C-alpha cells in the first residue's frame, strides 16, 4: 500500500444482509433508489423511510451475488431497520440478518487530491469512479468520493482487512471529509427526523423519482414536484466552544432554527457541522425546543460541493 494512503476503522458501521431469490425485488419496494441499477460493479446510496417520508436510515447497498445483497449502515440502527423491514416480507423469498460480526469495515483515504496509482497490492484493484465497486477476493471496495478520494473497504472478519499495512488515521479525519463532502448520516438520535430532501438525498442521487412505489414515496414525490422544500442540509463552521452532536437543536445568529445532522471537532477547537436549516433567513419555521434566544450560535456558512435542486 502506498504511503499516501491511510485507513480508518469504521466499527460504528454494520452490515444488514438480504439473501434469497426475492432479495432485490423486496428491497426495491422499500428503499428510495432504483435497485435495478445495482450491479456487481455498482453500489447505490438509498434511504429507508417511514410512511411520512422521513428517513429511518441511510443504506449503502451493494451486490455480492444476484441473490445476495449487503447494506452498510450504522450498527445502532440495524436491529430497528431489520425489524421494520421484516414486517413487509410476507411471502417474499428473502432472509434478512444482521451480519455485522461477519465483516470488518474500514475507510481508505488518499492524501490530498492524489489517487493511489495502480501499483502492487490493493491499489491496483481500487474502483476509480464514485459509487463503483471492485471485488478483491472475498472483500469489496466501494468508491465513495472523488477528490480527495475515499473508499469503503468491506471484508470478511476471518481475514486480514484490506490495506492493513497502510498508516492508521483518526476517525475524525474520515468524519471531517464526509462533512466537507456534504454527506449526511442518520443516527439513532436523528432517525425519522427529516424528510428525504431535507438531507439532500435528491442532490446525492439517493432517490429515483421514476421508479415504482416504496414506503414514503408519496410524500417525497409531492415535495419534489411541488417544490416545497424549505429546509435543507447545509454546512457550517463555528469557533464557539460548544459541543455539537447529531440531534442537537439551536438557533443561528440570523434567527434560523437548526438541527445537527453530523458534527466534528476541528484542531483549533471549533466545530464543522451539517445541519438542517431553512434555506433563507426570515422564513417562518418553528423554533427548536430548548433553544433559548440568548444562546444563538455564531456560525459561518460553508459551500457544499454539489448544487441543490432549484
């Protein structure tokens, strides 16, 4: 492994496995993306929603075999997602299981804008485009971001992790890059808090508006076609010495109520964070419970690396 790569242990993530002849068709009726576009060399980001269109969990779905799918999501949500999905299996030939103990999940980072060259070892097999997948023995590598490049490495727990010889980096480095990329994550504290478009899932290609029905589809489609999304995920930085965690609520200095989606501490003690807020100051939005007016947060807006739908 080249010295310009580092790895991050992502043990807060787990694996939900779906196996059986109906695995794909079953999940197609439950998740927001079009799983018919899934392939051995292509992964998809998708949301699992309640009937009100609010995101229960975000899943990175990939295909081990035509009847064997893996979904990567926070471990703390797997039992809830599996239980809720199981209620809809009925006669479908699919088996869901929490396979987290059978896999190790690692993040691979390329320093700066440089992508590892095709040299010996795993570098040569890494997928080159975002969302693409490479099968490396019994393990899988998924390209999550362009520049700086990031991959998700998923391998059997019985084997050495891919890129195990690379230098280890702190989990905060991975989190910082995900926040800079405007990538939302749903945790137990924020599950069922946000409608899909509030997390920019439409901008991230995690919603297929031309597929058939799925749970929450009516609400999500209505928001899309009527253009009534007034609150969206945005990126901020604050120098205030204030701890921010997913689910925390408050008021920005301009009077907009916010709810934190993800946050990370910066080396200088500040915080960079993703939060769902009204798109424009002065819009009528409910003030978050417990957010006192004299505790407004001074935070600067940072750009997202992708455009928001108009």
